[in-house]
C-alpha cells in the first residue's frame, strides 16, 4: 500500500504545483496552442525553431540526448536562440510546461515534475515572450483523447502542400518514407546527415543547404538540437525552415494504431530500446530523392 499511497501523494502534489503556477501567474510568457501554432505557420509562413527537454538540457548546461554529446558552442547557440527576436522565426517551447489538460496521465506527470524541478532556472530564459507550441510535431501519442488526431495531421500536411521541400535529416530518419505524410509535396529532395553528433558537422550541413537549396523551397529539418539552430540560421537568410522533429514517427504510430512508443522498421526511434533502423525499407523514391549524403560513415 505504501508505494500506492506515495504515488497518489506525488500526483496530487504536482497537480497542485501546476494549478498554483497557472493561477498565480508566476510566469509572464505565453505558449500558443497547436491550432494557433499551425495558423502562424500556414498564414505567416514563419520558420520554427523548437525546444524540448533535450534542448533545455543544453540551455542549462546539462547532458543532451543520447545522439548528441555535450558541446559548449551548441549550448551557447541554444541560449542565443531562446532570447532572439526575428519576425520571420518563432521559437517553440512545450505547452506542457503550463498546460497539461489534454495529455495522457503519463505525459501529465512528466511535465508536472519537469516544470516543478526546472522552472526556477528555466523560466527566466523565456521572459515575457510569446512562443509557439514545440509539441505540435507530436500530435498523437501524448494525448489522452485521439478524436482530433486526424485533423491535426491533415492541417500539418498543408504546410508543404504543392510545395518543393528539402528534408535535412539523419541517415536513419527516413522522414515520410513508407507512408503518405509528404505525398502532397510536388518535389522532395533530401540532405542526409550523421545520425549522431550532427552538430560536429554543422558548418558542412549549413553550407550544403545554402549552395543547393533555393529560398523558395521549404526546408524540413529532423536532426535533434542541430535542427533548432539550423532553423534559426536559415530563417535569418530568407528560408522558411521548420524543425519538424518526430512528426514522421508519430504518424507511423498513428497509422498503426499504437498506444505506446514502439520501434519502427528502417527508422530510428531514439525513445525506444529496440532498434530496427538497420532494416531496409524498399523505396526507390527515397533513393532518388537523396541530393547529398554528408554522413562520412556510410559514404
């Protein structure tokens, strides 16, 4: 009984903390909803640089996710971006920091604990700014109710509808491969990057985009913390660039009807133990879409 009582007690405690933060308005920043976030992208054609708990670790000088070692320059750049002001770029932070009402019990608990532990050091970085919801790229698995999922994905697909897109991703990501997520784009090209420690190759990746991609093309980036910085730097020189994160993984889980995070054939899923990314996906369109491969380990 004791573990159960302790579990109930901690859940109540973190719920009370969340309520206290909301009603006392101990923060001055604002985080837009998913709907407001997508409206900004679709109407204003803004770029998006997203922060999640992994990028926040960099801001706070902590260990990053397993696919990126600590890097002092990376950490400095993340702090720079979080306090930046660019009318063509919006910064995304998770709405779960202040509102967990729509999320599953497990996700509610995660963000309540995270906010409770990190708010004193993290919240001052946000000032009184307005942010988009960085979790718009996770429209499925985290939610308690799935009745809006199809609508969310359909709206997201409008971002690249009838556009030429360039996907900048790790060699094991394969964004949109094996499903119809990006079928409504008129052209898809890819720049493949190292799946681990991509920031070590940052200058090469950035130059490859500048030299080979038109500013009229939409750049979708799935490359961990490096994507946050790339989106910011590309927006400064006229590109619409979106740090698209785990969207393809979420879409695969949605199509399979999975209620939990599971490994995916031929794709890297860094949040599960089993790795099926080395299994081949037979897709000629994918091979034909590769513009450049900057991953020296497979070249």
